């Protein structure tokens, strides 16, 4: 599928229990890798970005359908595979990873999030009901598991109100304030090829995506979430889960990520697909306790993205330094 040119960017179970994610996140923070004599230095948030950017990119040694791909070893800061990894492409719902980072830093797990009529206008009905309310963590989990655009909008509206109260420079529309903060977070993390126009990643038009970023940038973002906000993404390792809103309405979320169950040690993942983006997928998995790998493929097809990631996961397991 041909990719549309991005806009000029501004300068500047089938699943692994969340306990695994919490354990190796703690190990990363402590700088200890179990079973290997590797120390991960304590560093600013941007060190992951710097390491991933400056490490020489190995020549592609495996064929994937994706237009862009990146495999990054968090323990050694080593790039295991790279294909057009610095090219900005449409992100689709991979965008929700940045939303998860911003929401986690401005809202608490037990904050109550209303489902407003305005949050239900977006494409894709995930079953949310206008007038019901959710605990933030439940709504974030639901949103990431089934890639709910309605849930993303509700979270953006709630987080935006907090962002506006903290920063007079923020746009006064709550949903826009959250997108503004998502772009600020991208700059903070050194994601120089990323720019967000929406909180969900839906295409803005037939020629304009809702967000752009490179495979390298998204690998750094996912690594940041694994390290700093493991609870924000732990739910994405599950194939499905039932939720209850505060009013008692039951909602069942089924994962859009078909790589659940295909990749041993999977700890987090996020899909994305739109007409402009094609098929995208970002995953983190543990090759051994405390040795996580991040894989990102952008611009694949809806079906081939899962085969791409599975092939790259097998490649990574056979090529990591022991």
C-alpha cells in the first residue's frame, strides 16, 4: 500500500501476567539484568532516545512486509534490526501509547472519568454508553486492549482539564490540550520524527493521518512506558477482559493484537490500522527475566504485521548477546 507523505513536522494466558512486567520494570530501574553482567546506567528520560538514535543500525538481514521496522534491546541499548527506522509514517492507533503516557502522568488510577456524548462521535463503536463513568485505570485498559477511539476521546477530555489547570499555555479545549501535551511529551523524550494531531490516531482526512512517527521513535516510547509506567500497558498482554463501569454496566474487551499467544514472554503491545497507515504493531517481550526487547513495524498490511513481528521476535531471540 503506498504511503502518503506526512506533513512537515515542527522542529523541535495467552498472555503474560502483569507481574512479569512489574518485575522487569523494577529491574530496569535498578539497572540490574538477571543472569548477565550488564548494568543499565541511571539516566534522564531521554537517554533511551539517545541510545536508540546513536547506535549504528545493522544492515537488514531478514525480509519483512513492513515499510519500516525496528528491533531494540533495552538491556544493552543495542539495535538488532533496522529498516527505514527514521522515516516518519502514519501511526494509526499506535498513537494511543502516547495517550497512555500522558494520561498516566496527569490522572490517578481511581479518578472517575465520565463518558460524554462528545466522546462517542468518533469512528468505531466500542460499546461505551453516554452518561456512564469509569475508573481511569479500567478505561485506559479497556481502551488499549480493544483500541477504543471513544475511550481515547473520553480519557483525553478528562486529562485535558487537568493539563489546562496546570498550564496557562495549553489550548482551552480539553481534548486539544491533551494532544498538545502529547506533542510536548514527544519533545521531552526526544521523539524528533513524531507529531500528534489527535489522541486516537484516526486519519484526519483522506490525505492526512491523525499522527506521524518513526519506528525508532515508537520503540523509544514503548521502552519508556515499560520502564516508567508499566501499569499503563500491562493490560495489553491479555487477549480479552471484562470490565464494569461504576454504574455496573458490563463491557467485554477483545484484543486487536493477534500476536498475543504467538510471542513467548509478551508483556505489552499495541496495534494500529487505517487506510493511510496500513498495518502497524509495536510489542515488548521478555527473552529472559529482565531482558526485554521492543519491536515496531509500521506500514505493513493488516494481516502481515503479525507475521512481521513474529519473525522479528524469533530473529531477536537468536541474535541477542548472552
